[in-house]
């Protein structure tokens, strides 16, 4: 029985609408309004507009809940930027004009009920017209309960919305509200597997390891769409190098829950599950593997023999 049906439906609706916001900015060609965060990663006006919308919805409908969201650099939003966000919201009939900046930094109340927000995952991909995603998760005391991930242009030019609830399975809908269950595939033949890996944040050991064990098919894309590809069986394996400094709950919690609920497994290179604590995602060895259970075990054994250096 679903325990979080209300939160799940809500998350699906807000990531759907947030994707309309991000696509609005893309179509208007406002990608040039981008900034460098203190960690040198890029952020665009669309990231801010998406987070303002997502935070404001949670603020309105779940006012006692806590929000753990990625963006916080409100200083980038000058008058020109603010006016563009207002123009977007006006054209899309979003009535959130009065408290723009405040909504970026709105964290709600400290609560066991916690929402994680990634307003655009894969910002570089977004800027280049490639793959990106919007990810929302919901946790109780840092334990994942539901997720919703919108991936515009996932399948040809369709918007895909992936969602999952703990112990209730994973599902997808394409450009409508009809959801179908998804499952990881059962492929474990190394010569035939398709590995997805990061387009802009990869490390050489991932590809070298994959080639050494005989993998020949690669899908290189940005964002948590890689978790979606494993969850719906499009890809067989996802290997991601991690570094502790840039390992946040909003990046990994939605995909972690989605793959597990689709019957797969997600662990670090030691075989340990990812752990979430407020905004931090932690692990014991610097990388994660998402796959079906059998292939995942096989890959873990091979990584033990050829550990990344
Ligand atoms: Mg982001």
C-alpha cells in the first residue's frame, strides 16, 4: 500500500511544470545568462527559475516540511535576471512573482519530512541542448521514500517522467499522465552490455576499466537520466566516479531509489549502499555502480581485482 501517494502525485506534477519552465528558457535562448558558482560549476537563470518554482510549491502545500535544494547564490539574480524570470512565470501563468529571491533560499522548517531539489541536473548538457533532468526526492529522516525525475527529450523529443515509491516499484510516463511500470533488464553478458557514463564529469578510469573487461557499447550523457536508462532497461550499467566534496543528496537520491524500485541495485565500489544525511550523500569507495543485481555483483568482483587508482 502506498504511504506517500499525495507526495508522489505532487512531486510528479511539480517536476512536470518545472520542465516547462526550463524549456521556456531554452526556447527563448537565454542560455547566455549563466554564472559560475564558487565551486566553478555553471548555473543558469533556468536553474534559479526552476528552483524558485519548486520551492514555492512545497512552501505552499507542505509548509511544515524541510527543503534541501541545490542553488543558493541569490546574488546572481540582478534586476534584469529577475525580470526575465518574472516574464517566464507570467507567460506560463505561474503566480509566484512577489517573493522570487526569498524562495530560492527557503528551507522550510527543520523536520523529519525532507524534500530534495535539483532544479536542473546536468546544467552543461542543458546549455548545449543535450540531456538534462529535474529531480525531486522526499525522505523521512534522510531515508528515501519517493522520487520524481523529469527528463525532457528523453525518447526522441518526448518528456519522460520517472517516479518511484519505496516498496511500490518504479514507473514512467511519456508526455501524458499514463504511468507504466519499468524494470531493469537482465543482461549480464559483458560483451553485449551498454554502459552509460558521464559526458562532462567523467574520469579516465571508468572508460579504461570498461574497455579492459570487454565492454564495447557506451552511452555518454549528462544528468541523472543515466539512472533512468538503467531503471527502464535502456542501459545495463552505469558507473560514476564520485568525489566527496561534490556528492550531494539531490544528485543521487532520486536515481538511487528509482533503480532499486525497478529491481536493480546501486552501491559504491565496495558494495555498500549510498547513505544520505541531510544534504550529503556518503559512500566508502569513490564511485558508484547502478545495474541489475547479477551484473552489479559481477562488476563489483571485477573492480575488486582491478581497483581504480
Ligand atoms: Mg543542478
